[in-house]
C-alpha cells in the first residue's frame, strides 16, 4: 500500500494517469476506496472489492500502468494507492510519507548525488529524470499536427474542386432539368447528395485504413518500448473526422449551388 496526499492524488488526474471511469474523489480523506495499479495482464476492475486488514475496500480507479516498477508492469503484484488518513487507519503507522520533488531543468548529476547522500539509508531515493518526455512529446505533436493540417487543407480543396468540376461538367443537364420544372432546392439536393457520397466513402475507407495504420504505429513506436501501453480506438478523433467531413460537404455545396441559382436557363436551352 502506498499513501498519497491530496496534492499527489490530484496529480494523477492532472497527468491523465487514471483509466477511464476512475473516480478519484472517493479516495480523499478517511474512506473505504482505493486506487490500484494496472496493466494488460491484470484482472482488477473498477468496483472490485478487496480485503485489507479485515476491512473491505472498493477499487475506485485504476492507473494505466504501475509507476513503482521499472517497466511499468505490475508483475503480478497488487499495489494500492490510498489517502494518508486511510493508510493511518488501516496500518496505525503515522511516520510514513512519500515525498516528490521537482527539480530545475539545469540540475546536475553531482547535485542529485549530493541529495541522495543526504538521504538516510532508512529511506528509498528514486531519480526519475530519465522518464521526462515533455520536450520529445511536444515536438512530436507539433510535427504530427502540422502534417495533419496540410493534409486537411489538401482534402478540403480537393473535395470542393471535385464537386465544382462535376457541376460544371453537367451544367447543361442541370439547366435542362431546371427548364422542365426542377426547383432550386432539388438541384441543391442533387449536388449535396453527390458531395455526401464522396464524404461518406472517404470517411469509411479512410477511418478503416487510418485505424489499422494507427494500431500498427502504436505497436511499433510505443507498445514495443512500453509494454504496459494499451492501444484504444480514438473515438473522439473519429467523431471529429465525421464532423469535419460534414462541414466540408456544406462548404463544397455552397459555390456550385450559388452558380445554379444565378444560371440563366434560356441561354443554356439555346446551347442544347
């Protein structure tokens, strides 16, 4: 069992270490709720009951990995994270504490060694500077999203251009249908149906291929180096893609529909 104070518990939520469905608010104070470490081989679930010192405790949340092991795996162990009040009630120990210190970015190895030398042998000292990946993550996100922005711009221009060229190629046909009684709304619906077909086909095919590539890249770049990492389907990005495709359809329909409204039917009939 590991005792966390309120600040350390809040950091778990702030750093997105908890799995979806975890309710850390239940762990604060003197409670009967705990957090537990987790990996893909763990059988623990949120809501499971566990007995500690003849008391039944409920797992209110799970961590995405085990931060107390070198590889992030539980290795078959059950590690519980509880509040200081709950720890004292269960164990009767009051002189236990976990201290986390954040150092300056320019701290030297000699200074770390000096701190380690000051710490008594009765305490355990861990240097986790090597786990800092903020700079790498920021650079990676910047490059990826910059590349995605270019792809999105190209996709939007391509869809709009394709719809515009399609309408231009069949302008006489639209004019003839207008001449025999087709209303403006019906013409716009025809253009919208064509644009929606392009968008739907692109979304379905793109999402399927994208999910396969996403899982493959995750396994190669992340899971191969962090064995506790588990790939999850990106539901929110997929929803964003669908909404973006809908917005693209609306933008693609606007220009051709405006051209149809300004179309002189008599001129087109004379050209037929």
